[in-house]
C-alpha cells in the first residue's frame, strides 16, 4: 500500500484516504498546548467538489457525550443537581428498573454507563434533514416508563442493579440530557451554546441542524465496494461481506462508490447530536489541557474539573471510565461513529497534547484500522 511507504505526513494522509475510500478528513494536532497542525483533506461534498477544511462543521457523534458531561457539571457547580442523587427528583417522568427493586439511578451512573439502562439505537427514529420533532422527554418516556408505547415490559433495562456493571448506553445519555434540560430550564442546545461553545469560541458548533445553512455541514457518506465483473457489492450494512471484499480483493477506485446520507435529527440527541469543526474541537481540547480555561474564565470549578477527569469506577467494574470521557491507549477522550461519520478526540494532560480527527464516512473494520494508523503516524510525525 502506498500509505505504508509514505515518507511524510503530507503524503501519508492522501494515500490512506484513497486506500480506504475516505471522502474527507479534518485533522487538528495540539503539542505542548499549542496547535501544530490544522488541515482539511479531501471533500466535504464530493459532488459539489467542496473541500473539507478545518472549519467545516460535521456531526461528531458520541464526542457529544463529554460535552453533555461538562453541561451537567456546570449545573452541579450552580447547585442545581447532585451527582449522586436519585434522578427521579430531576425528571418529569419516573425511571424505574423493574429488575432492580426500585434502586435509584444517579447522574454519575449515567455518566459512567453503569445506570442499568440498556443501550438503544434505532436509525428509523432519525428525522431526515431536520431536527427531530419528537421531544426528548416523550422519546424517553415511551421507552422507559410502563405507560410508554415501546416499554416492552422493561426491555430497555438491564438485569443488573444500578452501579453493578458498565454497559455503554446511548439511551442513558439521553436521560442525562433530559436531567440537564429539566434542572437547567433550557434546551440542551442553549445550555451548551451559552456555557460551553461561546466561552471557548467554538463558532461552528451546535446541537441543532437548524443552526446551519444548506450544504454547510459536511456531507455524510457510506462506501459501497464491489468485486470487479461480478456485481457482488457490500456496504457497512453487510459488515462481514464488506470486510472480506475489502480485505481480500482490495477493490480499485473504479469498483467503489460513495452514497450520500442526509443529515439526521435524532430524538435522543444528547447521545451524539453535536456538530462541530476540527478547529472548534481543538479549542475544546486545549481547554481540557488547561484545566477548563476559557477566554474569560473557566468552564468548571476546580473541584468539578477534577471530578470530570478522575477515574470513576472500581477496577473490578472498569478501569478506563471517567465522567463521560474514556481512556484509550493512555489518552483521555472519546470516539464517535454513526451513519456517515467517524470521529476521534483524545488528549494527554501530562504532555499537553491532543489529536482530533473527523471523517465524513461510516466506519468499518478497515477504516477503524486506518484511524489507529493515523494516530500512530501523528504521534511519530507531529508529536515528537
């Protein structure tokens, strides 16, 4: 592969994108607290030949969760919520795991994926091309309360008690967002804009699709790969076939095509609804490296900032989980994936380093390997 023999980072990235059919990518690198690389590659919109830049906003998927965590800790700093109190005192509906004898669920448990609320992720719930018209509390009430149309006898709860096990839960993040909106007396989008995005100068960031004009967000793509002369094709909806075609036969560009998704509004938007640019996320990362510092103050009190970044769980349950942030390969951060997007933000507080990568392509096993290779190359070429 041409990427393996690339001598420079400038040669490596385009080669990697060609090999893995990545339409567009934005990369930001912080070394010793300062931005040392900020660049877009490829296209935000292939058909329109619109370049991807460091300022192109796109959906960042689950990197939204740590931003939600900051909002929650800000509300905690204001005395509006207790991290370990029963969330039922802070919600307009009751959350009660029928398998746990009424044991309460806390914000801390939601932020560490130990709430006992199961994961739930249904693309058919998404609104194409607009923010979801379904209110968050109605979406959650329908899934988590006995009177809800999709309660299904408590199918969206785990068999374990709150705090007993870690199991990643997008639905739990939705509940945390509903708590923020209830005690904050404002939509999550407004809370984040006023208290996170504006103080940090994140001018291209929002939880609302309505805040962006037509074509402003990077187009989201899936890749269809085909065996030459056979008509046998696969995309990420057929992961095994897709992997085998890519791994064994490595289709040429002529045997691959991009299929565009619309932008999506998700009724469970706290789990992954933020849109942001690589430059904006670099500002967020720099703030995390500087104790939460903003242009005119700090995002959080010292105590809450420390709370956010400390390991939250006993090692017997999990040894990598922080307050919505999670460790990977010695770094703190979060990744995100959804239809047409694949994102990473990770930082090293000890060294003052951070890496942000945004791709407008649905991830698969090969692209996940490409992301790992990209981080290795950044470490080798830009962080030494």
